[in-house]
């Protein structure tokens, strides 16, 4: 079974699997020989503009296994009969740590104190805190549950929202009523046509004064223009690991907006994610070799 992975280190780690021939394709313009024989493709973490061509040329392809939780870059191009599996679970720890770290940094004003440090200013003042706050998790899945587990010691109230209501989880239709009571709103929804612009001007305007928007989902889930307007009026604050566009270009108004923490889409880029990704890849290949069903298969509106 021919498997293409994006990095030599991954190929090496999987090289002992019997019956598997692992090749490396880094997503560049040149396909290595044998593209038409690839049965399992693991694309590069940050994707490749060659995705549509790669998928068209991999005539024997059975599975695309992404290293990301989000599969927005693949869904529109998937050939019939080829399974798309995401990396659900792989980034739970890294992303949940980022979310909690970003919330704490913003509630305790770390970015402002770091600015004062650069100017050698002892900027004493009261700050916010996370204790006693309401944290609304929008897109409550495995990353949301990992965030909630990590928040368990912080004496907060967690409110969960998913597309459809289930036990203990509110439906998306309840968002307008829930937003005004949240001190922190964490976006973790997948990027789909249905979630594009979910956090639009109306959504943001329902957030309470001084509330914090945390985006660890995808940039297009937020209406950037509407967010910039809210930030510039200093009504709400934001911590963003993802932006629209990405990379955020020099001169973009988000860079200079007040009350915003921006990191360059790094929440899942940790050794913890790397270890979990290798574990997932190995387990998926073992399932394929044993003729067992794969996990994390993306079907319907996920
Ligand atoms: C990273 O952004 C991911 O989707 O896992």
C-alpha cells in the first residue's frame, strides 16, 4: 500500500509498518514518481495549492488523512469514493492550552504589561480575572471538551453551544440569547459555508461591553471588518490564533487595533500535536491493513 506523507520524519516513524511503502511529498510543484499509485495521502499540515491536481492524479487513492482538525481545504475537491479523515483529537491538548493561555493573558492584561516593560514603566493597576466569569464555547466538540476540562479549576461557568442542541449543550439558534451573558466567547466551530461570518456585526454587538472574543477556529468564521470596528471602539477585546486573511498582511487594520492578541495560527503546532498525529496515522494505517473501518471519517455537515 503506497502512502504519501509530507515530512521525512513522519515517513521514518511509519517505516516499520509491514505492507506499507511510505513516500514523501511536501506539497511542492513537482510530484515524486508514482503519484498515480498512491492509496493514502497525508497532505502537508498547512495544505498545498496542488491539492486539486494531486487528488486528480492519484488514480488509486482510497483515503485522504489530514493532519488538521479542519478539512475546509479538502472537502470541495474530494473525488467520489475517496474517504476524507480529519485529525480529530490530535490538536485538542495544544489548542485547549492556547485557548486557556490566551484567555488568562487577556483577562490579566499581560500584553499591556509587556508593552510597559519594553518602555521600562511600572504600570500598576487592577486587572480582570477569569474567576467567576461565564465562558461560552461555540462549537462544542472534542476541542471544546478539552477546553472545559482545563477550565475546571478556574471557578468559571461554562456554557456549551453546538449546531444542534443535545443534553447539556445549547443549539446555535440560542446564541443571540446566550451572547449577552458571556464574559468570554470561544469560537471552535469548523469552517463551512454555514459558519462563514457566524461572528458578524449582529453577533458581536450582542456581546457584553468588555467581553473577550477568542477565535481558535478559522478566520472566515468572524467578519473581520465588523470585529475591527468593535475593537477600535474599545467595546470588546479579542484573542485570535486565526485571521481572515492568513497570513495577516503588513498594514492590515487588525494589527494596530486596540485590545487584540494575535498569534500566527500556532495553537496546534506543538510537540503534543506531533506525537498524537503520529499515533493517529499509525492506527489508521493499521486499520486499513486489517480491513477495519477508519475513524474520523468526515461525512455530511460535520
Ligand atoms: C488547525 O488549524 C487544524 O485545523 O487542526
